[in-house]
């Protein structure tokens, strides 16, 4: 889905804020990610069956996936992995 070029560019992009939460919308469970990446806003909604993402940068506006979205996805994965590894059950 993301080219090697986008993945490489995302390494130099810093996510300044990120919000990750679960929501139920129209009887579907969604993982919602909202992030500020550089001066851009990224929104990602994922469910079992669908994904929807957007960024207000010019690359996305012209129909391309951008490094801002990929950077937000990488940070989300890192944070969720850390949360799962630190979660213990008695």
C-alpha cells in the first residue's frame, strides 16, 4: 500500500500529537487515530472490514498516500505494542 519512497520519507517526519481511541459508529467498532504531523492533520479510521484515512497535505490532495499518514501509523503501532507488552494479568 505504501511505497518504499513514502516509508523512507516518513522516517524524517515527526508526529507532534496523537490521539488513539476506540469508537462504535453505526454498529461497527473503529480504531480512530487523529494526529498532528508537522503542520498537517491526519485522520485514520480502521475497522475489521474497512479503512479510511486522510491528510490535508498537497500530496494526499492530489490522490497519493503521504509520509504523514505512514508516520502516524508507525507511531500508533509502537504505542499499541508498548501498551500490550506492559499490560499484565494476575
